[in-house]
C-alpha cells in the first residue's frame, strides 16, 4: 500500500556548497513520493533561496552552526520547518510585492523573497525560546496525483 | 563533480551561443556572472543562452540574465533564451520573465532573433 506521507529530518552546515546536497535530497524524496516535476522544482527553489539567504545573512554568527530541517510531504501538502540558531532574522517581515526589476538589476538582490512568496502558500516565522529562528513553509499540492 | 558548466560558440555573424548546463546557485553564481559578462565586456551584445541542460537557476542567476539583457539592449543587442526546461519556465512565468525574455525552442529560430 502506498505511503500517505514522508517525514524527513536533516541538517545543513553553513556552507553554500551544501545547497546542492539539500536540493538533491528533497528532489529524490519528492519524486519518489510522486510529486510532479514542476511542483518539486518550485519547492526546491523556495528552499534553496531561503537557505542561501540564511547562510549569507550573517555568516559570522553561524560559527560551526547547522540549519535543521523537518520535511513532511503529504498527498496534498508540502511542509518544511527550518530551524537555525542564528541571530534574529525574519524574512516574512520583508516587504515584497511585484519584483522591482530596476532594483534587482541595480542591487542584484530582491528577487528571491518575491519568488518564495509567490511559490509558497504559507510562510510563517517565530523566534524560539532557545533563541533561534523557526520558519515554516507550506505549499499545497493541487492538481497532483 | 562539476555542478555548473558554461561553454560558448560563435556563429558566423558573431552571435554567441552560451550553453549553461547544470546548476546555477549561490555557490557558483560568480562564475556564471563572469562567463556571461566576459562576452558583453568584449563587446558582444547578441547572446543566445542555451538552457537545454540547465537543471536549476536561482533568483540571482535570473537577475544576472536580466542585467545582461539590459546591457545588451543598450548596445542594440539582446539576450534570448533557448530551450528553457518546462519546470524552470514555470518559475519564469511566476516572475513575469516570460514577458521580458524572448524564448525559443530551436537554435535556428533563436539566431533569427538578431
């Protein structure tokens, strides 16, 4: 009988070169579960952008730190919790609407969060009692399976 | 294993076909930037970016394409996209990039754009 969900816990060090390992891991799990390539790619894009942002945000605070992930892939929901021990960083607070392309060209920044918010259905942030950042990303899988 | 490969060739009219294969992400974004701009700096304003074997491109990579297109346009050229995989094309649509870039599915058609 097919599984009705997948649960996965993993950690990533503060090294941009690990992003490929993360994308590969999520892709393998999601494809095996039967999600469409388009959905998988969008979820991977959102996760990659968030993680690159976290790693680049304040690398000094990372030290030997890790970013911890809890991934749940359901029949109709992709949910990812991202926990880190870095300084306060709430990407949900950043104002993002339509991409300001002139600004993107000038600053080479600003497209990632716009993309995340367009792809992800729910994006929430909380500061943990232990002094970390907890981000929860949810994407509802529609017209799939 | 090399996760990003960029190769280029020139057609008889001097149009550059830049083939980007693999993954463009935060770890190799500078290399992608340099490879693309090396042509623009040398004065080539007509570039076809062949994405047939592109597996992933992050937002910075997309921003670099946008900037390259703007620079090329200032020199009466353009940066056009060839064979963008469907999964990436969807993200282009989400961001409205499909309205900005000319997208082609054959090299012959892409070269005719210039």
